[in-house]
């Protein structure tokens, strides 16, 4: 059933009588909610809600849509969260938008959705704890997220990951839990307010996301040095936009934290004894877009000179004239 662009404001509850409905496209509607009765459509496989700009929430019993394969939520800007139980829809292949609060209390709903493919956009809002209203017993605590939990590492079919942070606080703990599978092709992270990058972007990044071709980093206002993107063997396109504090594109430290400091004393000593296996600096980079980086000093800083002088030794910056105005 296709009723998109009709600008309907409500979906009648008797839609539940369409027992054999498999495809429902409500895109470009003016709906703010869906009737919970829609979850009785046990045969529904595709639900499209693209461009439903007023949509605030999904049906609370969405877990009952056991046949659902595709849930499209492009441009649902006012969606405030995902219902408890979404993670039970383990047959989902498409989930274009996932929304949680600033505590990341719903990220555990992603844990079992390992068949997701294509694009996933995660929005972490600056709202109160959603779990306190609906499913506190299933909420993920900060302590649980610190124990090495990762919600995306088994999603081998996911190709594009977007992460948006909408609260002005250090988001490092949350981003630590979102290390993607090595098959990922595109990584886009916006409004990250961490002082340090997550460990998977600093230690052996070329092993964690070796197939990434495109990286888009925007509005990282507290970060002075990028993660070790220069090690990525497949990276071809790099976009850096609106990063007030960034001084060096590659500092061998990942936002000022020494890479070896992430390892235990014995492991760090062993790493120092190993032969250098780090890939060539940006070996396949074709296009870089740098925009609004007012404090950028250079591509990299000489570790040897920094150790000797503890000053900001500036390496030559290729094509400096392009720093402010490379096209998107």
C-alpha cells in the first residue's frame, strides 16, 4: 500500500485489519505518531516513513512486527527515540535511523540487529534518559558501556555509518562502543565533543576499519589532533569541516593521547620492540576537503623535535592555499 505525498495527518487504527499487508509507504505524510494497532500487521515486511518531518515516535509495540525487514526513516528529524524491543526484530535488513538519548541508554537495542546492511544513521540526542519512561530494566548503564561492550562490531553487511552527537559533553564513552565491522566503507561522525578519540581510532586503526574509503568529520570542536586516519590503507576521500581546536591532521597520538599509553606496560614494551608495520601516510588518498580549520598548523608534528623541545614544531603543509576553500 502506497499513500505517500498525500499529507495525511493520522493513520486510522483499523489499518490493523489488513492482515496480509506486506508493504506500507507513508512517506511525506504529516503524521506525528502511528497507532499501536499497526503492530498487528504480522505480515508487514516494509514500512517506509521517509520525509515524515513531524513524526515524533514509533509504535511502542513495534517488536510485534516479526516479519519486518525494512524500516526506512530518512529525514525524520523530530524522531525522539526508538521503542524498547526494537532489538527483537532480528530479521531487519534496513534501519536508516536509530535515535537514543545522551546516555546512550537504548544502544543495546542494536546489539542483535546483525543483519543490517547499507546505511545506518545513529542520532544521540541531548535529552533525558528515555529508559526511565519505558524500559529501565533493559537500559544500558555507563558502567556497562565501559566494560568493552560494542554494538556494531558484528554487523558485517553495514557499509555506511553516520553518528551525530547533539549534546555538548565528552562523548568518548559512547563512541567507544560504536566500533564498526572491518567491512565498513564510509564513516561519518558529526558534533563529537570528546577531547580524546576512542581507542579503536588510535591503536591499529588500519586493522579495525581497513576498508573505509570515505571519512567525513565535522564539528569536532575540542579535538586538537585527528585519529590516525593516515594509516588507513583504503582511504580515498577525507573531509574535515569546522574544527576549531585542531592543530595537526596527524600527530601520531590521536587527539593528544599517546598510542602506547593505551596498552599495558608489557604490551607497550613489546610493541616498541616490534618492527614498524604502519602503512604509508594516506597511501590512496585522492581528495581532501578542509574547511574552517582556523588553528591548523600542519599535517603532522615531528615526534622527535616535540620530545626535545615540547613545542609545536610545524611540518610543511602541502598545498596550503587550499586549506580554507576546497570544494565539497
